[in-house]
C-alpha cells in the first residue's frame, strides 16, 4: 500500500499510522507532511523502523525551503516518481 502523508506529524495521529505501515509499503511525504523528513525527527526514526520505503516530494520541500534539512535516509522524488509509486501500489491511503 502507498501511504501519502500531507499533514505535519505534530497535527496527526501518527501512532495510528505506524500501526498500519509494514515493510511491504511505501510512504510518500507531501505538503506539510514533508516536515516528517527532517533530520533528527523522532517520528521519522519510528517510521524508518517499519521497514517501509520513505519518499518525499521535492517540489514541496523546495516550497518550504527544507531541501538541505532532510534526512539522507529519505528518498527525494519528483512528480514522475509520485506517479511511479501510484502505479506500483494499487491501494493508496491518504493520511
């Protein structure tokens, strides 16, 4: 499953999402969800522990001026990569 996270981890029930994500899933951080990709974020450490692929949309990072502050364990993608993830996963859950 592809999980798209558009809200800040500080404004969502992040623990509930963690209970759903597995190592077969991918998580795409978009809009304010890109805050989750920042270095030394405790929520990111928990998400990485699920074994899921973690991606972040470059355009949303650029819009917030955060490109230099993200973890090197998160994969930066563009809209073409976003489309590839939606093709890879038949199911999508927006968070």
